[in-house]
C-alpha cells in the first residue's frame, strides 16, 4: 500500500513492533513510501501556521530561485520519521532526532512526489542503552535529507 499524507503509513516490514533486544549495525528497521502533494502542503501549512508562499505559489517560489513550489522542511523531516515511529510501536522510545536539509522537494501542481525512507541501525551504545537509526530519505533518487539520525532507547528505563 502506498500511503498519502492523509492516511497512515503501513511499514513494508510489518505492523508488529520491533524487538529491540537483538539489534545489529546495518539492520533495516523500516522502509516506507510517502506521497506528498500540494494538498499535503496546504494541510501542513494550516496545522503549522507556515504560510510562506514558496510552499503554495509557483511564481513566489521561482522568484526565490527555487524550481517551483517545494515541501516544507519540517513536513519532510516529520514524515521521514513516521515509518520508524510506527515500527517502534512507542514514539517515546525516540530520544533525539536531527537532520540536515540537503535538497528541496519540488511538488507538482497536480499529482504527487514520493518520499522514500529507509531506516537502518547505524550504531549501538550498549552502555547508554540506545541505538542510532540512520535514515535515508530520497525523492526520485535524490537525497533530500542528510545526516538524518534518530537515537532510540533499546533498554527499559533509558532516559534522555
């Protein structure tokens, strides 16, 4: 199933929460696809209050030097994490999440673009009871987020 921003994402790896006790570096945690359309941008703008015209007006976007209307960075960042959150089964296990915005996501006037995200274990810190999930987020083979990382608790009672 391909998800849109209006419907929950179904992780390709299954609906059961991950068993975090036996993780290994390089292990895939989640793989998801998210459709982003102009409708997604309108809904996000309404929820966030970010009504910058580069997110809905082609003329304003091109005058700003962009290829056209682009997705909100924070929409992209949040959407990229949803597959991992769903696989964890408990969003409170995420202790930290950060990204670098590397490329904008142009969103066509009609139709949508597909944000493809893969989360893999990048490192495990047994002493801290955490693992680092490295996320790769791409649209049409172009990386849109760089150094996207989430620190997740893998041991009960691990604090931030």
